[in-house]
C-alpha cells in the first residue's frame, strides 16, 4: 500500500538520499557531480522553509517532493511554494502514484495557506502534459549554460 505524508525533513532525509543518485542520473547534467548541501537543507528546514512530502510503500520511501515555502519576494502577500525537486522511483511509476503525490502536495499546501506553486519539468523527462492536466500553466522556459 502506498501512503503520502508531510514529514519533517530531518526525519526522512537519510531515506530520501537513497534515491538521489537515481534521480540525478536520470535528469541532471552529468558534467556537474551530485553534491547536495544537506546542512543547508536542514538549516532551512529548521527555519520552517522546507516542505517535504514523501510517498512510501509499506513504509519504504519510493518518492518525494521537496519545496521551499515563503512569501514571494515580488508579492509579499502571496505565500508561495517553490519546488526544488521531486522524484518517483522508476519501478513505481505506474498507475497514479505521481498524480497522487502532486494532489497530496496541493492539499497539504492549502492547509499552509499557500497561494501559488511553482513547479518545473526537465525537458529530457518532460511531465508538462501531466502538470497541465492537473491545472498548472506554463509561464516561462529556463535556460542554462556551463561557463566554467
């Protein structure tokens, strides 16, 4: 059975780390090695800025959505969720596991009076169609360039 829950990051980070390598290999730039600043994540979590939602099957972590929640710097009255990362282990990408993760996320954010969610998608693993079916609207495209 798969469950979805909000968890304090300090309680689930070690388990989430077990999925980071697979996540990185699938979507990240291989020219820049994976090296998360876990101390900064935990510091931000202590400040109440991190929102961690996990998906678990029989207690074992199979996915996550990590975001930062704070008033938007351009619209101070708008509490905003800025998605950092999300991932579902490949073997669990069937049925509606991802959709249920996003719907649970939205409900948990409503309880925190979040007004808007920003969520991107990687072009090499584009879930834009799924996000649009969930009511998200594309608003920009982000470019990157390695210069060093």
